[in-house]
C-alpha cells in the first residue's frame, strides 16, 4: 500500500536497528502496537545485502519505506559518525531507489539533495546556536541543476510504482510564509508527501507551526507533517494531526543515547483510538 493511501492520521514507526533480525523484529512489533508503516534507516544496516533486504521487506506486515540520511544526521539516534558510511548524495539516492525494487514503498529525499547545506547535527551546541534566530532554512536548495536532479529521482521512484517524501530539516525557526514556501517547492518538485522539521523555541514558534499546518491542510495537495523540534515543540509531535498534519512519527522505545523527543507508538496509537 502506498503511504498516500493510508487513512490519516497514520503512524510511522522509526526503525534504527543495526541488524536485519532487529529491523524485522521492530517492524513486526510496530504492527502489533498500532503503527501503519515503518521508516527503515538504511545507514544503520549499511552492510545489508540486497537479498537480505528483499527477504526482510517480503516478511514485513506493514508498508516500509527507506531513509538514508547523511551520517552526521544519524547522531540524533545515538550513532557515532565514524561508525557509519560517508555516502555521497548520489550513493544515498541510488541505495533508496534500489530498495524500491525489493519491496520498499517510498524514499525520503532531503530538499537540498545534490546541493547539500544541512544544519548542524541536532543536539549539538552548533545546532543550538544555529537555531537561536530566524533565518533562511537549511536543507533547501534553489540551485536549478540540483532541483532538476531531484525531479529525476522523483521520476525514477514513480516509474518503480513508489512514492517520494521530500523532507526539510530547516535548522532555523521559520515564519509561516517560509513554511508555506517550502511546501510549495515540494509540490513543484513532484513530491508525493512532505515532511518539515523546524526548531520551536517557545509558544510563539509553536503557534506559527500550527497556523501553517492549518493553512496547508486547507490547500496543500499532498500529505504533510510539520514538526517543531525542541522541548517547546513536543506537542506538535503528538497533536499536530489535530491541526491537519497527515501523520505522526514515533518509536517503539526510548533508549539511552537515542532520540528522546519522539513519542511512543503505543501511546500515540491509544490516543488516536480515544
């Protein structure tokens, strides 16, 4: 099933296990706890063989899509950069496109792919300083060549019968107009879904996120989610769907050194039912 066909709001469980058995166990447990689909982080299993990926996806009881983040980004999940491969943007997209032929239903592509200028890794002092003031978003290119190549990746995914999530981790707080501009760019580039993660410093930033969410819900032609990063934005992770976000990103367990901000699948699933 395509992600865009899932009833909304749907729940995405994030899988960052470092073994095939661990990934498959997470996928099965996610299904049991109420998730609707799984995000499989390819760098976590960088030595995964094609036949292993194909077998895992064939056994998955839920739709699975891939992400293939740059290695510095993966520190948010407790990974050390030197323990991960330093794949180029070309390699990251090639691996995700290949996974579509083994059963993945979608890929996630950052909106600065092929012209990278990401924000500092989340949770670092550099990221905190970067997020202190409003400014132009990171992870968003305006380079015509890079945009053309992104559209080619979207086209390749569509030829494989799959979908593309365009994602933007802005690194800096955004105005409502900036968030809407990111959304318009995602539609223009052919994205099937949109994910925006933006710093949220206080109640004012959270209000901006909710206002943008409501406006996108009334006019954006593709499913989307806007997440406020940081303690002031935690409510957006669990309640953004009440303002119009199409899905919720969650995890099965909180672990030492892992990403503490993501809610738990079982909690979100229970709340959605209630």
